C-alpha cells in the first residue's frame, strides 16, 4: 500500500517521482504493474490526464484486487501536471495524502504562474493570492534552496538541462519550517516551450535543512551568545498584528530559556517564548530590516520565558536571514543581561 506521485509534465512520458514521500528518480510507472499487479496502470494514468478528473475504483490484477485512487494535480491552465495515486488492497483505508501543487515558468520572462493550491501550501490567508509572480515574490518564503541554479538552468529551456529535482526549506506563514521537494521538466506544454513543475511537501519524511547557517553557530560554547531564527506568525486576521516566534535554534538552546512555551499559559499565543509586551520591539526591528540591508543589525531588549515560567531579560541583535526570505525570517543573537 503506497501513495505514489506520478508526473505527467511532458506527455506521453509518465514517471514515478515519489513513493510515500520518498524521492524516486523518474521511475517507470510500470513499477506499479510489477509491484501491485495492475497491468492497466498506464491506461488509468492516461484516463486521468485526458479527463482531468480523479477516480476511485477497484481493479482486478494478477496479484489480487487493488483499490486505486487517483487525484490529479492541476496546473494554472487546468492541465494535469501530476497524479497522486493510492494503491492498496480494498479493505485498507486510504492514508493521508501530502500536499502537492503545480507551477509553471514563462521561459521568456521567468514569471511564475501557479495555482491557489500552491499558494496555500505556505499560507494561512488566501487574500494575497495572485496567479502570476516574479521569481523574487515566488521564492520569498524559501529559507534554503541549494539547487536553485539547477532549476534556473531548466527554466532557460535551452536544452542544457531537461529536468530537475531539488530540496527546499520553506517558511510557512504560521512560522514553522517545511521540507519541500521540487521537480520540473523543460520542453513541456502544447508547443514544447514551457517549463512545468510541482512542489511536494515532505515534512513528515524529511527534516527541514538549514546547512549554510553553520557559520552562525557561535553560541555553542557555554556562556556565549545564543543564536536562533525569528519568524513572524501570521494568523490571517487583518486586525491582529503578526507575532514574533523563535522557530529554530542555530546554537544550542541556553539552559536559562524554556524548552517549550506550550505548558505555560502566559499569553494568547501558544508556543511563543517571547513576552507579549515585547512583541512590538521585534515588529519595529522588522520594519527597519525590510529595507534589505543584509549586514544591518538591530539591537533590542526583550524578555524570554525561563524554564520555571518566569521571564529572563536578554539583549538581542537581529539581522536578515540571507536571501529573499530575509523580510520574513531573521537571525537573532542574544545574551542574558539580568544575571546568571
């Protein structure tokens, strides 16, 4: 029993690119025929691709009955870019599926054309959705994308690279980091002039990665400054200001800071280690850092939750995280200033 992700980016070619959230290297869909005995798998894929509608049926194969559930991943123009496919014996319930969404790159302008489903993979409020984005807008929540250059080579659509798979770390509006996998093919679309792809949320099978930040691991030694990523939780309500949250420890968490805020009912923001009265300090610093100066550091004083439920006064310096996500994600370094 498995969830397969089948790409149909450049028909008549079809291939398996993920099985249960684990990447596969463009494997033949005939693997499903061999493993599950479904000789009609190619016909089923073609049916969904042509009709653009899902299906849920029992199939008699040479390894017994199998339930096949297919859910198309539609591009902005309505074409099927991929098919999420569940295969299992009929008596086994369908497992939860992972989020997958389509994206299309205009080769001439590099404008990104994506879907509402793509937008909502990292958002809590649908109001900001737009079907087209420039690369900077589209990648503004990406905290790490080691294979970005390879994707851009595919987007040139000049034959140098014809397909792409890569790992991304993405910041969700609610302040948690996600592990995504991206894939794309060039020479796609009716006239072969498009680059089509998908993003797949595999956070349940992979840890979000922030390897380039090893240079900031300056707080590992006892008594040195702590280093943490600060994001701004958005709840989608216009009348409520965004809330700063410590989302990822770069250094070791200092012993004078609580491991979790969930057990302490100190505010209406579960999970925030920052004293609510100090939110404004972080939000004012964020406004200054939006200017985009990567080397600029903003000093602030705030109080963080201690392990005993009390508040610990610290001195922060905040700077932008490298890249486009720097408007949404900051590197914070701090030390205690109210005693040891």
